[in-house]
């Protein structure tokens, strides 16, 4: 083959230069410059040929190719793509109709391939075909809507006016998810004001109320803050809540937290707008290290404390030290103190010692004592030594008293003298009373009379008020051994308060015992206090008269009770007595 003269000459020159380079390794500078010049001035390679679309088939040939493909393997997607690349627009409708008439997953998948290509090639034709699909055809309503939406959006990118004219003529033109509303939404992605103007220009308020959500969606894709400021009032006024807008609010917070949270606060209507739920969602989608401080800058209203709960929990999980540092610097505002109290009071039941340093930041008072006591008490149940060691380093009398009471309760069952020694160190109060009851209960398990005597002495030596629940710790186990003995012991006590509270504990135990009605009432006969005896008798005979009035009546008549007591009981419960 003959090469062109120009190419031949360049080859000779380059060949000669190459020979010089080999034979004369120390070639003079001029030879090097000559070689460089030749290379730099070599002709540039020709540009690639411009892409030209494949030549479309003639209609007659296209029909044959379509029929051949339909008769073959519908799973042949590569073959379909090749066919679609040369298929004239006039044949897409026939191919789509044919695929819709077939059943099976491959046919439906290939149908979507065909429609995708059709909407790209000739969106107007694809839209008109989709708009003409019968209501009761192969495709359901949602599938028809999606096809119309797909083609309509593609058409609107080329010819907005024509696409809108077509979309507004569809049966679902007024629907929120109809093709018309979706076209306005697409327009709003780059020109929201024009989308609003065109939608309003229809003069159909009902349609605009539905289309505005799609317009908002399109606008919010690009600028959530502007969309919320422009259409947020309209959406909230139509019955939507912050939850429907949470993702966009979150994106706005990430861009401009002050403006976004200011808008939320201005539109907050509590439960109506689901504001607490909004911050629950935001805690999952927005960086809490940004959200929590920004929210505190945006509001100082103590009524908003609930908004901080979920974001603060999320922050504690991701960066506890940073969150604690922020909490420590909240200051003395009402909101700041409430946030701190919430954070200090929230703890894991398996790690109650976590965050105790936050509790210590709370101002002195009942709330601080209760929070700290609850935490340390839970800690003691899991790790007594750890809780006691922590208290040894901190001057916290309330929490120490609770833990000491728990320690006494544990010691009472194994080392009563040690428990009593610790009890003597406790200051008067609820914890000392609790510990006293625990010692008495542990003692009563083996010697209920001795425990009762000790508890009587303990109650006389304090100003604390011991109720029937305290006395139940010794009365119940003693009652199980000898109900009459504990009754007689109560009768013999001189202190009225002791007789009242211990007597109430005895009555409750009697009422819940497995004894028969007659046995219960027989024991009441030994109660010396007439007023308590009458009340006890009323308590015990109530159920007896309901179960067996005749036997209750007979027992009462034969009993040695005073006639006044008998009359009161009969008047109260005997159905034969006139009232």
C-alpha cells in the first residue's frame, strides 16, 4: 500500500533523527532542539466524528422486527434496547399495547422499558397514549397515574403550556397526585413563583389547595427554608403538622438554625402541630450538637423544656462529654434549670451511676435530694460497694441516709446487733423509720413477740409517727403463730397511738386470713376497746351476711356482745331488719 508523500517524508525525518540519537549519544544541543521541534509541530490527531443517531427503521421493517421480538424471549432486554434504538415513534404504541396484553413479570418489566424509551423519545405521544388508557383495563389506577406523571413531566420540560393543557383535561386533573399537580411541582424546583402564579391562575381554589403541596415539595428540594416561609402557613392551615414537614425543617436547621427554629416557634400550636414529636424526629435526622444549643438560643420559654428531651438524649449517646459541658454552662434561667433537672433525672436502669455529676450541678433543695437519692438507691441495688464508696467522697446526707437504711435492711437478717448500731447513727426521718421496720420484720421471722416489744420501745423513743404498715411487719408473722396472743398484747399497751396502729394492722391481717367467719368474729370478742371492737365486727360481718345471712344472724344473737353492738350490726347488714 502506498503511503501519502507527506507521511512518508515525516517518517524518513523521524527515522533519521532516531539513527542520529543512537549513533551519537553526545549529540550537540542543536540536534536535540531539532527533534523537539519536530515532535511539537507534528499534526494533531483528527477529532472524533460527531455522534449520529442510528437510522430508524422504515415502518414496514419496524413492524416485522417488533413481531419477531415479541415472538422470541421477552427476557432479552439487550435485544429490546437495540430494537428501541431504531424503532420509529409510530411503532411504540403498538409495542406497548402488545406487551400490556401479555401476562407475566417479563412482559410487565419490558413494557416499562418500552415506555421509558418512548417518554424520552416522544413524551407528548407517550402522555396522550397513557391518558387514553381505559379505567378498567390491564393497569390499575396507580399504575396509570404513574405513567401519565412520567410522560407529562417529560413533556413539560419541552413544552410546559401544551403539557399543562393536556394534564388539566385528564379525569384526575384535580387530584393532589395527578399529572397536573406534579407538573407544577416540577416547575417549582427552579421557578416556584411562576408555579404558584400559574396554579392560581386556573381560578380553581380546590385544585390549588391540592397542587400547593406538590409545589411546596418541588420548591423545598432546592431551598427548604424559602419553601417553608413561602408556603408553610398555607400547609399548616390546611391541617398538616410539623411532622409532615420534619425532613425539610431539619435541612433548614442544618443551613440556618436560627431562622428555622424561629419559624417553628412562631408557628407552634402544641399538640395541634405535634411540636414535641417534631423534635423527636429531628433528634434522629439533625446533628444534636447543633440542634440543642441552637434551640436554647432560640427560646428561653420554660414551657418548651420537653422539646429538648429527645435531642439531648441523642447528644448524650454520641458525645456525652460535650453534652455535659454544655449542660454545666446553662446558667440559672428557668429553662436551663429544667433542662438540667431532666437530664440529671434520666438514667439507664443498668448504669444508674452514669451522669451523677449532672445531679450535683442541680441547686440545693428537695428536687436535687430526691433525684440524687433515687440514683444512688438504684446504684446500691446493683453495686452496694460502689454506691457506698461514692457517698464516702461526697457530702450528701439525704442519699447517705437512704443507702444506710438499705444497708441496715440487709444486715438485719444476718447481723441484728450491727444493724442496730447503724440504726443509732441515722438521724430521725423516713429512712430511720424504714430501717427500724426492716429490723423488726427480720427479727419477727423468728421471735415476733420480742420484735414487737423492741418496736414498741423504739416508737416511744422518737417523735416519728409509726403507722399500721410499720406495725404490720411484726403483727403478721405473730398472727400466723397465735392471733389471740398478739391481740392480747395490743390490748395491754398503754400508748393510744400504738394500740390504734397495731390494732389496725391486726384487723387487716384478720380480714385477709383463711379463718372462717365465725373464727374471725370469735377473735374480735377479745378486743377490749369497745369502739374498735364494734368497727372490727362491722368489718368482719359484712361479708358473712352476704354469704350466709342466717348463720351470721344466729351467731350474733348467741354472742356475748353488748346489745348496742348487736343492734348496730343488724341494722347495718341484716336484710330482715327494717330500716
